[in-house]
């Protein structure tokens, strides 16, 4: 891939769009020369070419907020890269998660952030956390809560209470996220199954 990129269009550089590998949210845009692409692929951490300092720089080399590479894909013209990565902290120099803070919230990013929080709770098991208490109670209790929230969601819908429906649906999604994490599954697994079904329907 490195040899086939069109560095000539921007005087030796290609734009690199960095996307959260889990949520699909665009985190930032930088530029890479050939050496930066090589370093990114070799080390598994996103590295750019600084046009102002005229040198390579690894994202997070001073802040510690690195971008761990999942995959790198060129576009059809091979003059731009899509870099899917997992951030270890805020991506923007302002401290924001993304440099595009004014963009509309990506729907999937909400699910991904919820899943990250739930998995963090599962790993650290902080005292006083409701999520911790669910994991401590075990799969049976978590599944029971999913069932309870599903019934409450149905009741809100039948009663025509749209505000309650949104609240109960949010509770259902939260508890389902906990159940998925408890059983070692993810929302990406669910999306994959939905995509397979969509293909069969078409």
C-alpha cells in the first residue's frame, strides 16, 4: 500500500482522516508523508508529518493520548487515508474527544461510549457503582433486569407516553449493554448480525 499512494498531489503528503474504530466518529485530520505512513503501520500508533515544524510527530508523544491503529485504508484515488484507531484519551489539543466538536453527535458514538464506560466499570469494579452491583449479582440478575426494562418499555409504548418510552428504552439499552459485556459480546457483534440479516432480506 505504501508504494501505491499518490504523495505527488500534495507535495509528498497525503491527508489522513482518523476515525474512532468503535464509534465511527471522526476524531481529527492530519497529514502523512511516506515515513509517517511507514511508522504508523510499523508501530501501530498514528504518526503524522508536522507541516509547521517540518518533522514527524506521533500523536500523544507528549500528552500520552495516543491513537492505537486498527487499520489503514486508502481511498479510491489513493491520495487520502482513512485511519481507524482507538484513542487512549482526548484527541483534540483543546482536551475534547474530537477536533470536530461542533459536528452533530454520531448516533453510534453514544452506544460506543456507553459500552466503553460499562467495560471500564467491569474492569475496575468501583465501589458504589450500580454497574458494579449488576456484575456482582451475576448474569441471571442482569438478564432479569433486561426483561423488566423491556416490559416497562412496552408498557410506556402502549400507554402512548413518548417521554416515558424514551426513558425506558434508554434503561433497556443500558442494561442490554451490561448483559452483552457480561457475556463477552459487543454491540459490534449485534451490528454484524443485523448486517447479515439485511443482506439476506435484500
